[in-house]
């Protein structure tokens, strides 16, 4: 019985040590990549995008929504995207609104329609084609395809206002 007790104490101590290591490495030392830390990630600003079937020259600027119908933050952001598309239409803004999704075109279009998000174009491409590694991401692109602005993740009201102000 004494050997069994000793073995169980050792097992509990080892389990606690392992759990402590995992928690410290994930939440204290942050050894993994924090996608929004500009020191650790490669920003999209300054890159020139090459997307098949997207002509940047048709507008002075475009807002690109890199989203996925399977992304929880994208789903939570659909009310903002709807406000964005409504404002664009009501003001007859010249800025194009383009959704880029890595899903098949019918799923992408269905997701946008179901959530009342009206865009000028739906493009299907992997996120890597945009230089984006997280959804949702909003990119402001000039008429040459150069990224001039970037917003990542679930946006707070201040960031949403920044994006809305890009409509002209």
C-alpha cells in the first residue's frame, strides 16, 4: 500500500508540474506567435496583392474583407459588415467592397447574402494570396493593388469607425 501511495503522489506532482509548464508557456512567457503583435507578424501594409479576377484599377480604393463562414469572429462581425455595405450604398461611395473567402463561391455568396452583406465582388482565394494569416482581416487597397491599411480580428468600435471612414 505504501508503494502505491508513493507512486500516486509522484504522478500527481508530475501532472501538476506539466500543467504549470503549459500554463506558464501559453499565458506568461507567450512563446507562441501573437498575430496582432506588429513586432512578431509580417504586416500586409505595403504589399501588392495579385488576385485572379480582381481589377484594382476600377476604383481608387477597395476594402477587402478576408473572412470565413466558419470563423466565429467573422460571424460576430457580420453586423459591422452589413453596416459597412449599407453606408457604402447609401452614400454611393466609390470605394469598392470585396469579400475574399477560401471557400467555394456558392458557400461564400450564400454566407454573405444570409447575413445581409452586399459586396461588389466575391473572390475565392486562399488567405495566403492576401498575405493574411487570420480571419477576419480588413485591408484597404489602392488602385494598384497596394495594401495601405489593415485591421485584424474582431474590431472594437474605434477600429470600426476607422474602417467606416475609409469609404469615399
